[in-house]
């Protein structure tokens, strides 16, 4: 008989007291067969208290590490506990667990190493603001120019990865606004990246931490990081071809 893969759903949460109970509750209703881990990223609201009171499975980071640090902590947990597949899912209610099965299929069938839930393939559901869509389009073009791979929804945080990338991301994961950089890293590691269509919802409660000033910083920082990552990889590959799958640092 075929053994079912062990799946861990990683839910990074920073000040998600308005959302986390519903997110975990909905997941337990729709996908109780999978393990999950809420990574409380040093929240200053009642996120941790809710996780304790509801007896959720959680990991508490004593200081705020940012989204990249919280997600990487989840990958470290997945690696140390020998999971076959890890899924990233935001704690703000935007990601619909109903699409989890479609995201897992390409990984389980060994058709992809990294699967991205894309809101833009069928252009249904919440599409984000016009300004953010423009930024996503620019970053998508930059990744295409630097890697030759066309990824449409480069900022989606709804992702599934196999054991290979659980290992890779547990050791090296971008810290600040990590999603586009993590795609480049996956491509540099010769990972098969696939997008599947999903519908996303608007944030259910609370407020996004990304202001317009942070959006400008985001674009500058991520653009530089992608260029440096790709350039450093090319230099290392030319100098040491046998080490061409090293991560971008």
C-alpha cells in the first residue's frame, strides 16, 4: 500500500488575535488529517494567549523575527520532525484551506518541488490593490529576466514544498519580505516551481503591516536582493561548478 506523505501546515502569525482562532478552526474542520504549527512571531496582542487557551499546536518565538524568520522556524520544525511536505499558510485568513488538495497534488505526484497558490492564473477572488499588482508584475518580470522562469504570483505566501526544500529552507531562507527571493533560491537549486490557481480572500480582521512607505522599501530591497542572489550564484557556479546548488546568501 502507498504510504501517505506526512504534511505540516506552517502558519506564521504576528498580532493575529482577530484571525488566528478562525484560521486554525477552519483548517481543523476542512483538513484534520494534516498536522499544523502556528508560529507566534513575538506578537504583542493576544495571539499567544489564544493559542494557549485553545490548545493549538504552536511555537512561540520570544522576539519578533519577521515573516521570513517565522516561516523558517516552521521549516526547521518540519525538518527535525521528518515531514515529507510543508505548506505555508498565512494567519490572516486570506488563504483558503479548500485549495490545499490541489496544491499538494503536484508535490505528491513528484511533478513539482515547490507549488505556489496563484491568485492571478484565473483572476478570481481577492486580487489585491492596483499598486500592489503593479509591484508584483515588476518583480515577476525581474525574476523572468534573471532566471528565465515566468512566475506570475511572486508574492503569494501560500506554498507547498517537498522534503528537498524543507531541508534547504530550514537552513537558508530570506528574512525580510521573503517570497520573491525564495522563488529565486528555489530556481537556483534547480527546483521545479509550479503555480496552481487559487482564490484568496481579503484580510478577515486587523490591519496589514505593509504601509506605502514599506511598499517602496519592499520593492527596492527585493529588487536588490534578487539581483545580488542571481549574480552571486553565477559567480560561484563559474568558480566552483561542483557547488552550483549553494543558496544565495
